[in-house]
């Protein structure tokens, strides 16, 4: 297609891309050394504990007790996905020391690499102006900034998903190209290997790219399609077979993802809509849905397939899609890509205006700067560094005791900064979740007696959650206070 641009020189287009890219990366590195408690701390600290265990395992001349604890915490934590990012971070610790911001840099880099391939794909199918809009949305959505800095595999998975979309779209245009078939197979296979849920977005992207140009029957006649499929399946299949049937640590991870009863519960649909509003925002979601009608017929199938892949994913993982917003992270590049033709149309309208071109550029730059400043202000407003001192204090007070606690992250912060292990008292949401699986509520008195029978101390740091469980609050009021401080309360269960 003819690539006419509102940015009427190649140098200006390069400058605009560079500005978006550099500013997008810079905002992700702001407040770099703050603790990873700003975004799903439980999940981030899971990876942090694993990386620390790997790192300490390779150290000598350190405390044997701490080394044993670090390795133990690494080994006992749930093996949800391959420990790719954790291994990379642990290796980097050898040069930087144990600095949690290392993971923040890696995740940000993965997101930025994804930005390059998303821009290339968008420019190919919707011209440069639309691609710049895609890039801006992908980089500067508030949720995208928070999620793409997090210590978890999702930014890496999203990067490989986008790279797969780019490669499979190139391959679909020339199905005899083994080069793009191999690239698509490798990128798609790595995405699924990093996190199995990527399969929904990889399969959807592949089908969408193919069906925009040929029938499924015609696609099955292409030898390169089988090369791509084998490369895409092998890594994740090998990991799954090993984890489920040989090592046995993956079997438990496939349970509890799908709860049929949720389809009859309005909270499922409201929760999912809440996740969409949190990830994209109502305005961007509405524009993306409307932008679908701006696509030509061939590319409309590709975009529609990406959205259908997401909706299918949400129906299969119905509990997590309505309760864990980061499960909708791949929707950000989908929505950003969908907006491309609407972005091109918008700039085409600007080009018709009689207003001075430099003034329009200035207004666009002002809007970009305002968004970046707003993101920076939101990060500056929260400082989680004092949390580390609180957990160290709790750890020193309770050292050696058998602990249970109602904390914000199931005891992960206490394990990381306090070097103490604790059992986790379930949250109100956990209780509802397990009730949904089993269909019957637990008896509080029996549950409390069972979970605290061998525990000496009960730690409370999540007071909002504490208020949601009056039975627990009343029960603990019967016990003496062992210690309390700014942000925590510890009960003595064995006075």
C-alpha cells in the first residue's frame, strides 16, 4: 500500500519513532531501585526468591544458614513456568550483586524489543502513521508501563508473541519462504515455552494470517507450514512432558484454571470487564473495537483472529481472566495494532487542516509529554523501600518460630527480606475460590485449629483483608499480642 505520512519527511518519521522509543524506555527505568511491590508483588517475589536461590547456590564464603534457606525457598516455590528470566537474572547477579532492579531492566528491554516488531508489523499492514499510533499506545498505556517492568515472564512471552505475529504475517504472504517459516516456528515455540497460555495467541495469529490469504485446505498443502508447526510445538511439549510425567512438578499447575460454575455467575463477567478496563481503559477499548471497521477485508481476518484468540483464552482460563489482570497483557499489543488504521485516518484528517504544521507537532509533543509526566508522577508518589525494613524487623523478632500469617503476598516479603518462612492464611478471595471448586464452605473453627496447631505466632500485615474476615479477627483477639509495630501485628498462639 502507498505509505503517505503526515510526518512528511523520512527524517521526521525516524525522529518521531526515536522519540517514542527512547521516552518509552526511559519511563520504564524511572524509580528503578524501588521494590517490586508496585505490581502483583506475590508473583514478582516468586521470581525474586527463585533467582536469589539460584544465585546463592553458586556462592561460597557466605552464611550456610542463609544459603540453605535461599535454596530451599527456590526449590519449594511452585514451578509454574520454565525459570528462564530467573536464570538470566541470577547469572547477572554475579556481576551486579543481588539487585532486584536487574529484572526490571530485562523485562523493560523485552517490552521494547516487542515494540520494534509491533511497529514493523503495523507499518507493513497499515502504513507509518498508523504504526506510530500503535507504538504510542503500546508504550504509554499506564498499565503497560507497570506490567512491562515486572519481574515475571509475561513481558518476555509477549515479546515472542509479537515477533511470531510479525514472522507469520511475512510467511503468509510468501508461503514458500522457509526463512520466515523457521523464524515464526522459533518465535511461536519460544512464546509457548515461556508460558503455555501463549498458545492461544500464537495459534490465533497463525490462523488469522493464513486465512486472510488462503483456505485452511490450501495452507495444509504448504510444506513450510509443517516446519513452522513442529518448531512451534516441540519446546513446550518437551517441557510439559518432562514436568508432568517425569519430574511431576507440573501436574498441580493445570488444576483450578477452569471453573464451569463461573459461567453462571455475574461476577465472572463483571470481573473480566473490570480487568479490561484496568488493562486498556474504557476509552482505548472502545476506540480499538471501532477501529476494527477501518480494516480492509484481508487484514480484518487477521485482527479478528487475534481478538478471538483472546476471548477463547478468557473462556478457558475463566477464573484467572476475571481475577488476574496480567493475564490480559497480550491484549495490549492486539488493541494497539487494531488502532493502526484509525490512527492513519486521524493523521489524514490533520493533514487537511489549515493549521500550521509545526503547531500541530507541538500539540502532539505536548500530549506525549503530559502522558509521560503523569506516569512519572504516579511512580514517584509511591515509595515501597521502607517495606524492606519492616519485613527485616519482623524477621528478627520471629526468628526460629513456627509462623503463620495474613500478609499481602502469602509470606513472600517475609521470606525475601525477613529471611523467615511462614504458612499463609487464606484471603477472603481464596476462600471464595476454593468454595467455588468444592461447592461447600469450610468450617472456620476446624480450619483455624488445623492450620495453627503447630504454629507459635500469627502475623498480620494486611489489615484491610483482616477486616474482611471478622471470624479470624475475633478468634485472634483471644490471644495475647507478641509484638506490634508500624504496619504489623503479631499474636502469640502459644502463650
